[in-house]
C-alpha cells in the first residue's frame, strides 16, 4: 500500500508529457494527487494503530512512523490543494499569454517529480537515500522556480540551485561522519539506518557524531532556509509560480527540517543532554527570526515578504527543537503543520492578486478587498493568522512554544523571541495592510476568470487553520504526541 | 601494499585541488577536474580489488565513464559556445588563495583527528579537498567556475565517503551519480538561458533580487 505512494507519481509524471489534451492533464493531476492524499490518510490510520509501518521489500527501506507520517500528510494534502489551484492559475497564465501549452506539460511533469522526491525523503529510513532524495528535490524544482524565464526568475533559479546543492553536499559530509561514528556498532545491513542509529545511540562515537550534527544542521539548514544560509529562499519563493511557492514553502522546508530533527534525536540520545544541539539550534533559530523581522519591516514586495516570513517560522521550529523539552517539541511539530497550511494558503491567494494587478510591488496594489472580495478577504485573514493572532492555529503553537521557553527558565531568550514576534507583526501590518485599505483606481487589464475550485481550496485551508486554532482532533493530538516521544528518544 | 596507495591517492586528490585553484583558463579547469576524477576512480578500483566487492568496481567503471569522459566532454562542448576563455578578474589573486587553501588544510587536520583517532589522515586530506572546492566556488565570478566548483566539491565528498567507509552501499552511490548527472545537465541548461537573457555568464550581474 505504502509503496503506491512512490509508484503513482513516478508513473504519472511521464504521462503528463505524453498527453496532448490540456483538460486530460488537469484531470489526471487531480486523480493522482487525490489518490496520494487518500493513501497517506489510510497509512496515517495504520500508524496511529500500529505505531510504525515497515515493508520487507528492498531491505526494508520503506518506513513510516508518527514523525514521518506528519511530514508525509503535509506533502500530500498541500500537493492536492496545489494541484486543484494550479488549474485555474495555469489557465489564467495561458490566457494572458505568459506561458505556452507545452510549458503546462513541463510544469506538471516537474511538479510530480518534485512531489515524488519529497515523498521519498519522508518515507525512507536510510539517511543516505534520504540525502539523495533531498538533493533531488532541488533538481526537480529548479526549472519550476525559473518557470517564467524572466531575468529575475533565472537569477533566483541559479542561486537556488547553487546554494542548495552546496548546502546539501555539506550535509552529505555530515552523513559520512554519522556513519563513521557508527563503525563497529552497526552491522553492514543497518548502514545509516536511523532506526538502528537511534536504538544504539549510546554506543556511537561522540566526537564524530558532534561533527556529523554540525555538518548536517548547516547542510539541511540551508535547504530549510535557516539564517544565515537563507539567501536563496526569498528569490526562489517570490519568483516561482504561486502554487509552486506554496509547495516550496509549505512542504519542502519541512522535509529538510525533518532531516535535522532525526539527527538531533540521535545526537541528544548519545550525549544524554540537549545542550550541544540546543545551543546551536536556538542561536540559529533566533537569528532567523531576527533577520526575518528586520527585513519584513522594510520589504517592498509581498511575495518576498511571505518568503521571509517562512524563514521566521522555520527559525521558530528550530528554536523549539533546540529547547528540547516535551512541550516545546510538541509545539514545534504543531507549528510545522500550522505554518504549512497557513503559508500555502497565503501563497495561493497571492497568485490571484498577482494575476489581477500584474505586479509584485506592494505599493502598486491598492484596494484588494474591493477588487477581489473573496480571495482578498482570505488573504487578509491569512495575514492575521501568519502574524500569530488568535483564534488561528499559529497563535496556539507559538503560545505553546513561548510558554515552554519560560517554563524552561530561559527568560532572556523568551523576551527576545516575543519582542521579535511583535516586530514581525508590526512589519506585516505596516507593509501589507496598505494593500487593503488604500483606495486606488481599478487596475488595468481584464478581470480574472472565476476559479471556483481554487477559491474553495483556499477557503478550506482557511477553515482548517481557523478550527485547529482552538480544537485539535484526538487523532492529530496522539500523532503529534507520539512523534514528540520519538524525537525525545523515549520510544 | 594497498595501504600505501590508499594513503597516497587522497594526498594526490588534495594536490589536484590546489592545481585547480591556481588554474585560470576554463579549459584547464576541466582538465584538472578530469585528472581528479581519474584519481578517485583509481581509488575506487584499488578498494574494490582489495575488498573484492563487485559493486565498488562497478562504481569505478561508472566513475570513469561519467566523470572522466562524459561530464568533461559535456562541459567542453558547452564551453565552446561561450565567448570568454580566460578568467581575468578574481575576488582575490591566486597566491592569496593558495595560502588560504593551505590554512584550510591545517584547519581540517586540527579539526578532524579530534574524533577519537578513528578518523585518519586520508579523511583529513579529502575534507580539505572539499573545503578547497568551496573556496574555488566562491572566488570565481563566472557561472562556469561555480559549476566546476560544485563538481569538485562533489568529487571530494564522493572520495571522502569511499575512503572512509571502504565503499558505500551501491544504491547510495547510484543515487549520487544520478543526482550528479541531473545536476550537471540542469546547470548546463540554466547557464544557456542565463547567457541568453543577460548576454553574460558573469554571476555578479545576477543582482536584481535584493532585500
């Protein structure tokens, strides 16, 4: 069953290139992403019941537990919403002559290869294969970032490719050290198997493991957009087509963070304290939030602003993992889910704004609520959500993390963190709310074709982030709780 | 006997990285890369023969086919369409770079043996080769320098992994090769598009996205 997750996208990807009819492509894409979502939800049920899933094929490389199923569910659900939204988005692009029909085929081919590589990264238990998959996510998405072939998008694609490839290469150095630390401890069959590594964590050689953590945290941290390695992220996220920005921000960053979290578990278990990893992750997390705060205050383009906000939220997750108290880890995982849903919704909404107003600049966009009443409202509420205003879910997880910082007795970190969050809220309010309130002339160009499916998708995401703000289903709670136990090394 | 070869080859690979840093012409970048890949292929061959593992020997063959023959030829033919032949402006001049690289070697010798003595001279040499690849990458202004830099970093990693583990599992090697090949093709296509759009492959011109 689980292997279908890997087979379906890889079989479907070439089909997109062969199909001539555009409508057929759209339908195939919907079928593929919907079936991926259904399978992953069924697997989620199995994982809740049995705590992990493993198949015997190919040396048992396929492995899912509560932690990886959270990442997997985010991939498939956001993937489904992206594929619903893409239809209207691409039709609009086509109607405005920005892309050709051939490019639609390339778009879907690359998008499903991209989704395949991310699913692979989340469902294997071998760090080596996971590394190969994460490197492949970059290669699959480069041309999606450079999709419009403008100067800016090509520049963004080049930076993305070079910085992330080098970053990932450094992570591989870390993986080699991880293996070296396990020499004489694991058998050949358990090569880089993180289940075994985590089980025998106490016996691993500490010095090599420390080096491994540093290299992996820097390497995967590059891909996760943590400062100061974040420089590729704003360009890539703002230049990509909006559904792809949503995937990059809501899904890809989590994949890289997942790699770091797995390593942290092993290292902390070996050192028997979280001080070493904690200091590093807290510092890098606070730095990310700080840099994002400063730049959000002065940002001129709304998609870049959202990209910096992704850096901020990845920083918050890193901070939570660095604290390594049960409550903080729980909050961090919940935050990962909330950020994915909220941020992808916002990027979908910017797609409509970008099409209608034809510009990326904040001060050229005026009166969004009047021109786009439905999407505009969703965008407006989404901005409150991403800034951490109740009753949305990001507020709940941020509050959990803040409380855990103070319970842990780290008052300076806690105060700095709250201050930075306040600055970010100010920045978002100061810059983006102008788009809604100021009355401008009706933008030139024809109005958008109605994209009912896409609008419904945005509304659904809004509903999700609204309800999870004050109500958490029991299944989700136990899933996050189990994942937290895995990270803490209790299980 | 093989121990001598296994100690010698990483040193030579490190040496070839120094050659690379002192190269100025694009054609010699590619030649040095070819030479370095050949050394790693020989290393894979020696390890394969010593351990008697067929898959490591297969890696050696793949290495020769891909990195000694195919990728350098691909780079040469891509490069034939680009106008510049000699890099004139570096961010630092070459003697300073060489000194910086020497410091990097010292650094990795200091940093790595702290790991319980299980990490040896070979690994220290190869990690320095990776670091030198990074230096090379950030000091070249043209897109080509960055591609070659990436390949050299990858070479260094591959060699580190191979010498440290006496041959990775084949599936990971295969994954790395596929990734590498795709990366080179993607970079090649992207360089073409960039030089079309910007009339230049100078990465300093890529400065539209700021802030």
